[in-house]
C-alpha cells in the first residue's frame, strides 16, 4: 500500500474487509510474542539436559527475553513513529524469525541466551507496532474498540497457550521445536504484511534522541530486575539498590523528555483526554493479574500435586469466560454505559476473584480455577477499555510511543504485583513453617516438598502437609491484599473516568 504520513482515513471512515483481514495478520506476531513469555515453562528441563547450562545461565535463558522486551519497548515505539510502523514490524518479524531458528538449533547455553535476547528485541518492535497500526487502520471509535478487544483476547490467550504448547511439543519432539513454531507465522507476516498493512509514521518526528535510549533502559531494567527477584529472594539490599537506581534514572529520563527539543516520549501525550489515567489503571490491572499468577501456578502444581502439563491444561479452563470479557465490556460501553462504571465493574469482578482465593483450602481445584477465571475476566475488561481509551486519546502520529508507554507500564505493574503480593505470601509462609524445620523448607514450598520426599514416613508427610497449608495461608494473605488494591481501583476508576468519554479526540 502507499505510504501515509499521518492518518490514512478521515476520522469518520469505517474499516472494511481489507482492514479486518489485516487485523488477522497483525494477530500473528502478537500471539507469538505473548506465547514466548511462557513457552519455556516446560522446555527448561529438556534444555538443561541438552545444553547443560549453569544455574545462572538457566536463569538468563528464561529471563533475558522479558528483560530485553521491557527495556526496549519505549525505544521501539518511538522509532516506529519515525521510520514507519509497518517497516519496523517487518524488520522485527525478520529478526524474530531468524532468532527463533538460531534458538531452535543452539548448541550451547551462550548461543541460546543470545538468541533469546534477539527474540526480546524483535518482540519489542512487534508489540507497539501492532497496536499503532491498529490505531491507524481503525479510526472509527466503535470499530477500534472491537479490534482492541480482539487484541486483548489474543494477548491473554497467547500467554496461556504458550506453556501448554511447549509441554506438547517437548513431549513429542525435541526442545527446539518450541522455537520453530514461530517460523511459519513470521513468514506469513512478511509475505502478507506489505500487501495488507498500511504504512504510517509521524510526518514531523524531529531528530531521534539517542541519549533517551540508554536512559530509558537504565530506568526500566534495574526496577524490573529488582521487583522480579524480591518474591523469591526477599528484600535483600542489592535488589533495593537496583530499584532505587532505576528510579533515579527514571527521574533523569523524565527530565530529559521535558527539556529535549525532540523527546522520545512527548510530554504532550499525557495531556490527551484520559491518557494518563488509562496508563495508571492499566498498570494496576497488570499488578492484579501477575500478582495472582505467582500463586495460582504454584498452587496447582505444588499444593494440588498436578504435573506441570496437567496444571497447564487445567489452567486453560478459565480461558472460556476470559475470552468473553473484552467483547462484553466493549458492548456495554457502545450501548451507552459510562466507561468509568464498566472499568469499575471490571476491577470489582477481579477483586471478587481474589476474594474467592481467600476461601480456598489445600484441595480446592474447582474453586481455585473459578477464582482465576473471575479474576482474569475482570482484568481483561479493564485492560481492553484502558487500551482503547489511551489509544483514542493519543494522536495517530504518536501511536507507537503511546502503545509502548502503555505496555511498559503493564510490565512495571506485573513485576510490582509479583513483588508486593509475592512478598506478603512468602512472609506468611515462612512464619507458619515451624522453626525446627530445615532452612530449605522455610524458604519455599518447593524446597519443603523436596526435603519431605527424603524424610521417613510420617515425618515427611507431616512436613509436606504443613508446608502446603502454610503456602495456602500465604496465598490467602496476598489475596486479601489484592482484593483491597483492586477494590480501591474500582472506586478510583469510577470517580476518575465517569467524566471522561471515549477519548476519541486527541488533545495532544
């Protein structure tokens, strides 16, 4: 298609078959990028057997993708606004496909870590590009809301499907197959993208602010790293220092954006009607989602005794109501229900899901699954509406930067949820484990179960039972905290958003 430098259609133009077909093409990279967050859950044991990485290398194999992705989102979103979102998307797809091929046939841990890092770079180009192109193609508010609802559903489904797919592939093939599945989709995107996707960019982007790139990474990476380590390692000084250092760089980054002639992230974005509340509330929703995931995955496997594959398959059940949540929220808003009340209902629903977790025992499979489904459905309602509000408030020429801010905020929120709620649960767990228990048993439930397996008869069973009860009590305490946070968010969103419309007329 021909290149456009701003909006390709008038604000009232409605998307046709071409745009909806293009949306389907855009969902391919989004699905794969979200799947890659969880695709190694079951593949790590096979990778460890094949490549024999050290403990540190294994952690980097697992975490490097998310770190690079989070650190480069703002850079890539701004770059797409300058060089063209379609161009950046196709470059990212080529990098993602190439890195997937290298990862599949990696013959050393170092090669796999490097390939996962490039996958993170590719993922950072794909995520903001898909949302920015969606903003360009769907200028009609109602159609855009439906498209964003689909986007939110695919994103959520990808994370759930990633772990299950990795389990199936590793069971029947070798571990490299979890990366090879990316190749057909990326090849299809490279073929169909130039035909179906419009090109768009900021017509007056100014010079690219290279100093903002290291500043943004220095602001994001230390905070994400510290927050991710705290739930399992505790509030050790190095993690507190890491977070503090990141926050200092964040202050420098904000100062740079306020004073630079051509900033990477224009402060004018936050003057868009509803943009700032949307970013903040989306962060809170990610806090709720990831904070619960820290417990529910361990609960299914370590408390209920499900294998990793069984746990992943059971975890698919809540996907049915989750898939209906975003379209329901969109339909309510389009029928005239105030967006603030719909978002408040989403947060209240999610808070109810947390409250249900408080009622679980050490053998509550169906209640835990129902709680996860209710919680995630409420969160998806919020996320779909906040994404629509933020993207509607952002001018088309800054759609990439707006999308990257929204997604970076979600990364912060998810890490914060795991750190805060995970720390609450861990503190209760350690308090409830008897002092005479071995140190490893007092650290984690997994450690306690491993030790219990080597203890004789009733002694081992007693330790395992106590550890499972302690973990469940910790989950209850964290769920109470999550309930309070999301209930407060419900009240705040009703008060903040009820005077804000759809955000369809950008002020920035």
